[in-house]
């Protein structure tokens, strides 16, 4: 099961794998993700499409964000 909305400044995704909330502002976006892998809160660029690009699949989103963090830490 997967339920999501992209229409408002507050975006949400609820699935069997976890919950993802996004808040868009004029300067940035905030992404909150709760899944089996843990909790994540990130400040993202305006118009970020990581959730949409990964077909609203929470395990894929978690993996991509972890890889992004690992590359940024180098």
C-alpha cells in the first residue's frame, strides 16, 4: 500500500516501508523520513525531486540519501 500527495507545500508519502514528509519553503525544502533504517531529517534544495525520481519507494529513497551522504563525507 502506498498513499502520497504532491499538491500542497506539505507533501507526504505513507507506505508499508515507512513515512516520508516534505515541507517546501521559498528558500529550501525539508525532508523527514521514518523507516526501518531509522529517522532522517534533511534540508534539501528547492524543487528537489529525490522522492519523485525514485518512484515513491521508501527503501530506494533511503538508499539514495545514504549514498549521497557517503559521497558528501569524502
